[in-house]
C-alpha cells in the first residue's frame, strides 16, 4: 500500500511591502513651493476647483496616510482626469504589503507617501538602469511614467494640504 503524504503549500503570496528608508523625508525634486505650479500639475485652473480640492484634502496628510486613504485620493484624481491609470495604479498599490492569500494587508496602517513614492521611483529607475532590457519590456515605460506622475501629483496634493491659506487663489497678486 502506497501512502501519500500531503505536500505542504510552500508558495506564499506574502510581501512585507516597500521598506521606506527615510520615512521622515518631506521634500524631494517634485516638491512644489508655488501654488500656481501645484495647481497646474493638478490641472486646476479655476478657484472653485482649488477650493473643492482643499476641502476634500482636509482629512488627509500625505506624510501619514494609509493605502486605504491613498485609494480614495487616487480615485478622486483619476476620475477627475488629473492622473492616468498608471499613476492611479501607484496610488492603489500603496505600500505594497500583501498577505499570504495574495490580498493587500494592513491597508489601514499609515506611512509617508511622499517618501514612499519618491523612493519607489528612485529604486525602480536604479533597477532598470542596471537591467536595461527590462526598460524595453512591454508596459515598463508606462509604469515608469506612472511613478513620475504619482510623485508629482502627491507632492502637489501635499502643497495644498499644507497650505495655510483658506482662499487658495492662483492669482499671486490677489
């Protein structure tokens, strides 16, 4: 009689997510210091659009935000035509933590999205530079563009979240 032993499932889809090396980083090359440029990045050219965005963002801090919250913010940007599907994917992926079942895990845990997006882009560009054939693979240029776009968008959002002005006018002389 042959006895069959069960084969343990050693394949796990678990990922601890992206480890942010500098979680206190709040500025980078995408940081906006002028309201008009941040508004342009987000394709906001009317005062009411800016006021509406400011009201929406009042409950969010880009330096302490969860994957769940990034999904809400990303959806708002995507549905408004501010970001494309590649950048939206970066927002919805969050910090990339997954459980053994392959589903996103700990999506309520807060992290610094400014640092996360910046370091993800830097790391991926370094990976592509050291593996040039990867950069020519289908979908990779769009993914890289999505990382750039997500970085610019999250930094523009951070500008408005941190703006002390309530009237948010893009007219610098007003």
